[in-house]
């Protein structure tokens, strides 16, 4: 893909070097997410993790595991083609679903409908 502004090559926005985009919008979204998490502590939550691996686990994967450990009312659903394992200590509060994500989401939707 090419940049629509300068025509230069584009790359995925990954935390792999000093060019990770943490602009004003990113910081605003991070602040809003923090506020949402504070409100969420008071109730039940299902953390749905889609395709998060070990490239940058400190962004989503590890925080979701930490929240699942901290709050007994939280549940974790991890969908990942190759890295769906969840900590055994979570027991029935977490499930890892490997394979085709589209099919897994369709199956979950059918179960909830």
C-alpha cells in the first residue's frame, strides 16, 4: 500500500520501532479507555481478545490477563489462530479458541442468539 498523501510505502502500525503512532487522537482514546476501565471495575465484563499474539503482548494480552486475575467477575475469551492458550489458573473464567476466527465468532454469535 501507498500513502495517499505523499505516495510513499505504508506499513502496519506496530510497536516495532520509534515510529509507532501515538498522536493526539491515540492519547485521547487511551484516556477514554482508562476512564471506561475504572467504571467497569464495578461490574461484570467479558474481555474478548481477537488475534492478539506476542508481538506486543503488553498492549492487550497481558493487561487482559491481569484484569481477569484481579476481578473475579471478569471472563476472558481469547481467539487466536496459533496462540489461543489461556492460563490454567483462570479455570472456567477463560477460554482460548484456536483456528479460524471468523468461524469462531459466528459460533459464538449463534450460542448467544
